[in-house]
C-alpha cells in the first residue's frame, strides 16, 4: 500500500488569541467579513485557470517533463563532479531553497559516495571575488563540471556575464566541443538571446514553460534539474504540490490554507502591520524564507492597480528571520519596536534525526536542566517561548507546521505560498505577475555598459 504523506497545517491561533488586545487580534467577524471577497477571488482564479492563466499551477502535473529531467540527470550524474547553476532571482533562489531543505547542510563537503550527486554551486551574483574564487576551486575539475545556465528571458546581464566567462574558460581548456558538452541551458522555448545562442552553438537545453514567471518557476526545469542531480525526489516534490492543489480547491476560507494565509496577511496589512516576517525554526527551511522574500516582494509591491490606471503603492514587506538564531538578533525589535509586523513561524514536528544532550554538571543548574533533552526539543521549546513572548507584547503570529521535512512537504509548501501570493495580489487589486519596476534598473545597466540600442539613458 502506498504510504500517505502528511499534510502541512496552518495554525492561526497566534493571531486570533483572546490574549491579544482588539487592535492586534483577528476576530471571527474579521475573517467572516473577508470571506465573500476570498470566495470571489478563488472563483475568478478558477475561471482564469481554465482559460490558461496562472500557468505555474499546472507544473505539478507535467510528469512527462519530470521523467525527462530524471533521465537527463541520470545520464549526467555519473560523470559530473560539480554542478554550477548560473542564474539570479527566480532562476536561482528556488534551487538554493530546495538544496538547503532536502540535502545535508554539509552536502558539498561530504564524500561523493555519501552525496550520490555532484557538488552544487549556485552563483547568483556578479562579484569578482565570488566568481574568481569559484573558478580557482574548479580549475582542476573543469572536465567534470557542468554549468546549468538558467535565464527565462535570456537577457539578464548578471547571468549573461557569468555564461560568457564560463564558456570562454571551457573553450580554452576543453575546446568548443568540450564547452558544448559542459553547458546546459534552461531558457524560454523560442524567445530571448540565450535561446538564439543555444541554437547557434548547439547546447543541450531545457525549457522554462510558457507563462510561468521566474519567481513561480521552481517546480519547472528551472528548479527540478539541479534538484534531481543532487538526488532530490522531484516526483515527490510535484506530488506534494499536487496534493496541496487539491486542498486549495476548497471555497471556504477556513478549509483553504492559501486563502487563510492571504486573508490573515491582507487583514493585518490593512491594519498597520505590513511587515511580514517568515521565521523558520529549522536550519533546513532557512532558504525557503529567502525564496518567499522574492515571491512576496516582487509579486506584490506595485505602484499601479491591476488595470494600470490608479496609483496604489501596494505591497507588504517580506522579512526573513531564523529561529533560534535570530532570537539573539531580531526578537528584541519584534517585541519592543513598532508593532507593525506579523510573524509567520515554520515549525517541524518530527525531525529527520535528533541529538540527545548529555547529562553533566549536576551541580551547575545552567547545564543540568539541559541534560537528557534533545536538540529538536530545545528548538521547538524556543519557538513556543518566542511565540508566547511575542503574544505578551501584543504581537500577532501564525504557524505553518511541517509534520516532517520531505520532498512532498516542501512541494506542498512551495505551491501553497505561490497560490497565497496570487490571492494576496488579487485582494490588493494588483497584477502579481509583472515586475515593471525592475526593468528600469536593468535598462540603465545596459546603457552604462554600452549595450546597443540603449545609447540614451533610459528614464522609464
Ligand atoms: O521573478 C522574476 O521574474 C525575476 O526575479 C527573474 O527570475 C530574474 O530577474 C531573472 O530573470 P531571468 O530568468 O530572465 O534571467
């Protein structure tokens, strides 16, 4: 019999608790008040989905593509010792988040037999030391290094520059054939300069599905290839996303986890708490908060309403924190600074492994009480303690609970937050899928770097 994977749980008691004063609490009437709007948004999204919008929602069902990626990974894995992903934003953050969540934090320094797959480096910035030091590190191993260039648009300066550096190096060391063998490009099927280069130079390639924006693309070949190379069960990731999709059919707010997250965050945004912290109490989920930060910021921070007519300056600021580490860094501010935040904890019930703290120093109370407890027990106690301490300071919280961290649970989480982002965008009355404000900086960079067609300094 097939083992059933447990579902993520959404717990909003930290927001509805009677211990919070009225100004900081969500009452049943607040949630009832927004229910008709949520129902309307869900209905609209369902209708639009049948018309081909929200294309990221179909990614969990692209099983043929999943098998192709698995086959490609199986072919590369025996000979590839290092996988270097060249990408930025939505073409990198998901890859990093999957690797941190589902492989050991020490994966890259483990022996090959233990890792199974290649070492993974995701180079998501242009920085001479960063790039130069990587080149030094890989110098002797270039023949066994695969570069996965990921760019949906194929026009991004950071990724293009990295590609040019790596291509040149490979050509010098391994010749044009070697360069072709060691580069795999993930880009749009037909548009953009990268696709034209793939066709010209004959690189192998994967396709970023049409209509799927960068920050919604982690469950496409963008995120799946590096994950499969590093031994992550990508079928389970997609199965988790599909399982979440089924839950998100529920029209009732309380039964729909994405609608619940969006409604709670929307209500608090309207009530003077537009800062939305994600604080995983899990080292493995640390980079999920970074992935969320891009998703929430780039999707929701918009000057104009959806029709592009009215200035709304919408948005909510995502903040990443890490428990327990940031108890010693951020919690002072969260408790005593401006009461403008909603803190969303990620909690893990069953750790993959636990470590028992030894008994010692029976006469030193600061050591004695820890003896016999486990590290995970301590971490979750600290989460509860922080939640309660925040409540004493009238700070609302909510918790997304992972029964355990698995590819299935991570797939659920990614899909959940993507849909919550779309719902939030619709509640705010903006288009969550564009990013017009990012474009000007890109164009001015082209101008400053002398790209033809950008001779005049762009102003919009
Ligand atoms: O979400 C987005 O669309 C962006 O963050 C992109 O992912 C990022 O700008 C990189 O773009 P590209 O994949 O086209 O190189």
